[in-house]
C-alpha cells in the first residue's frame, strides 16, 4: 500500500489558560467563517462576482486592522486562514453540485474546532505545543504514533460533553497490504440484525440508543424544565450531551470492530448502495435507522479496504435481493417486508429473507465485476433487467439489477452448484438502452 495519510485522535486535558486560549480561537474561527460567507454571498448576489480564497484572505487582513476586531490578533492567524480554506472547499463542492450552499456556523450547534498547520505548532520529543501557548498540551496517549512520524496538521476540538480532543494527521508508512484470501462475502444491512452475511451469519444490532433511551429521556425532560440561560440549564444540557457521547462512542467502537473483521477475513466485500438520507424520511423507522449507522459502516469498510488491498463492490439499491431465489433465480414479487421466511414456488427452496438477500447481493456483485472488467463497462453504466422469455422486460428502476431466468417458456439455464460464482452466472448486464 505504501504511505497513507492517517489521523490519530487523542483526548487531552488543557490547563485553564490553554482552555481560555482555545475557546477564544474557536470563537474567532467561527466569526471569520461567517463574515467571509456573508461577504462572498453579498458579492455574488449584489455584484455578480464569484470570489475565491485570495480575496477572503485580503479581507481578513483588513478586518484585523480595524479597532472593533482587533481581538483577532490575540489568537493564531493560521486557524483563521484554515477556516477560509474550508469555506473555499465548501463553495467548490456547491459549484460542482456535490452539496448545498454553505451555511453559517452556530455557537451552540456547530462543532467547535480549530486547525493548525505545521507553522503554528511545535512538535518536540513527543510533546505538542500550539501557537500562542507556552506549555505543551497534556495528551493521553491511548496508542502510540507510528515510529518516526511527525504530524503535518493538528486539529483541536471540543465536543458538547466538554471533552477535548486533538487529531494528528501523519503520513503512515506502516500500513501494509494484507495477504490475499479466497473468501468473498455479501452483506445485507438490517435493523433486527445489523448485518447478515452470505455465509449465513447474523451480526446482532446492539441498539445502543435504545439501551440508553430511558436515561436519555429522563435527562431531556429535566433539561426542558430549566430556565433558559441559567446555570442549572447548562448543567442539565451537559448531562444530556454526555449520554449522547456515550451512545456515539459505543456505536463507533462496534462499527470499527465489525468493519475491520469483514475486511480482514474477505478479499471482496459486496454491499448494498442504500440511500440512507431518503430512508430517514420514514419517521417510523428514522430513529432505528440512525442508530444502526449504515452509512458509517459502509464508509469504514471502503477506506479500510483501500488501505489493506481489498475490494468493495456496491450493488444498486433497486436490486430485489430479498425477493429473488438464490437457488434458481425465481423472482417472487409477493414477499412483503413482514415475511421473514419464504418458500420458492419454483424450486421449493426455503429461504431466510436476510440470508437469501446477502447471497444474492454477493452474486450480483461478482457478476457486476465480471461484466465491468470483461466488457469495459463501469457499474454506473449498467442496466440490468428481468428477462421474461429471453427478452428484456420492464426495468426494476434506475440502475436496477435482476436475475436472468434463461430461455423462453420453461427453459432455464441449469444450475449445477449453488456456489456464489456460479450463481453469479445467472446475472446478465443489459446496456442496450437506458432504463425508462
């Protein structure tokens, strides 16, 4: 793999002087970001000018020379410049239609953080000293940094529970490609079971939020009764934040362990391309879907696979994996969500809904890889349709994937084995015309 850019996050305990300096820096970073966003938006709306980072950097110099904003000189200039660079990146994503228009940072809702580049901190003998500070940070080294590396960027943050963290970005040369293995797995995400594997194994959903829901509800009711801007309200808010932090930490730890295991044990991991943002619009299931954190699991699997030389294949979300028989390819449209076990009317195979879906996901991913590599077709260009009588039928949706059941009438391609690679032979890509 070679060298990879990797961030190591640690908790630290600042002195009162360091905490005051960092809190002032967080406030100045938020102020500069909002001022630059307001100025850039006004320049575009009023004058029709598209400004970039150099113009905002010149504005920062002018702001620091005015008397009302002379306090900006009391903090390091590097985090302020980095805030302007982050704003520029946000506008670039907006112009390329990858995200919506940048929004203003809120004192109470936005993340309190500041980024220091190499010129704004001193790294000596394993101790980190930030600009405008005389003493190094008291960092709890929960794990060692790779030997011989020095951080290129330092990000300091404070969460809602009052905990302080420092993230060190380094170039890690210790990440090595794992030895290749023959195992391949399909993963079906769910709510009852967090993940069901094509091997038949089911990973139980820990439901971390539900486990602490009673404690969280009690703390939130207590918070709602406090007088606004009072000290008791601040204490109650901190208690709620600590419960949320506990839930998030436990969830993240479980997802890291699961994703590392899947990448370590399998050469190819096939997952579904779920649109979690759209699924969260279902207010009945939104809380449970958020607690499952499917998007975080997919993100962890993808970047760890890139580190360790594994392959990740994403199957389109419109593929009817739960309704297709993994043994013969029959598409059973009468399988509502409440049905967890069903029998194929064609071959008589009895399927667990989730295990069957995971096996179909694996077969579809292997077929998509074969077609993409053999026919020089990318996954985003594939249209796979259900074939009825040997002809392409109605599409299952944009980029849908279905099993091809073979020839006309009762003729069907024989299946000599139920191995994933041979089941993948049932899946055929049709790229002759776009889906309607």
